[in-house]
């Protein structure tokens, strides 16, 4: 009789990658290629990319608005006008900071929210959750960041003690904590969506010669559809050999070659070197 097979416990599933971890991993692996690709896009292509990543992203905010909406107060830097300044370099700096300097960004976020809190304009997302407590706070030493609260029956001395710890940075008001999470979530959602689009259109594109979706648009004119008689009715764009630029027609590809030539050759050279290294 054959012996009983040893039972093997199934391997524990790998923990899900957080948006912050994904952005850091993406940036370490693709920062150089992504920056060249993004800066090579026309303005219309950059706008299309950001609208695809965040359909509700506004063109701009009025800094003189008397009663700004919560989104304007939460993430005032997330507008098309602000992110695409300097040909899009503002977006690249934001991605680099959020991917490589998370702690520094968190400190900046807290200072910004503290200024809003002090002026009474910080948006909150707790609803009526803390309506019946004297103080709700987070102990920053608690890895799970559970919300703690003091009931109205708590003594004034205890309440002041907790407020002093908040001023010292050992505790954080629960509303500030929740708003901080929301601000960072909104930013990371936009940035990771941009990264996913790049991976889909540039790194994982298996078709040769054209791309099946026109999210980025023609590098020369920004058109999202083919503009050639031979391709009438087509919904695809021609793709340059470097796979980082797209065109609505061969004519526009030729017209743009003078501007795109250096970037195109650099990208193809680096891709060839990477493929050679992988082969070895």
C-alpha cells in the first residue's frame, strides 16, 4: 500500500500592494522612460492622459473663491493648469515626490491641513460620527491607528492633556487624520492611474505599428482618430517605432520627425540595450 502523501499547507497569499507601494515600485523601474514619454506628448495628449486618469479633474480653481468646494481645499494642486505647467514638469515633480519622499510629503500635508484647521476651513469626512464626543483622536504610536474618543463626561484636565499631546505631535485629531487619508488617497489615485496608463500603452503594448486606443492623441496635432483616406473609419493611431509617440497620419509623423527625432533615437537605443542585457 502506498504511503499517505504528506499534506502541504497552501502558501499564504502575498499581501496586497498598496497604491503607495505600487507608485514607488513603478517609479523606481520606469521613471526615466516615463518622463521622456510624457514630455514628448503634445499638450492635448497630456490633457487627455490626465482626464483619463481623473475624469473630474478641473481645468483650474479660482484662488479668490469666497466659498471654495471641498475638493479645492483638499487638493488645490490637482488641476490641469497647475500640473501641466512647464510642459508637464510639475506633474513629474509631484510623482517623484510622492513615490520617493512619502514621509516628507506627509509632513507637508499635515502642515497644510493644520493651517486649514486653524482657519476653520479644513474639509471633514466624518459626518456626525464625532458629534457626541468631546474629542476624537488617533494615537500615532498605534500601528492600526484606531480612533479613540473622550465623552463629554471626561474631566477638563484629561481633555486638555490630550490636546497638549496633539500639539506635541504624539496624538492627532481624528478629523485631521481622516482628511489626511482622503487627501493622500485622491493624489495617489490620480498618479497610479497615470502610471497604469503608461504601463498599458507603452510597456505592455504588443501590437506592432499602431495602438488600439487613442487616449493620448497625435503627437503633432492632438487628434484622437486616424486621419487618412486609407484608414477611413479606423479608431486607431499609428505608433512610432519607439512606441512612445502616436500619429493620426503618416504625413504628421513625417512633419514631426525633426522635433521627435532625438527623443525617438534615445528611447530605441535604451530599449535595445535593455533587451540585449535581458538576453545575456
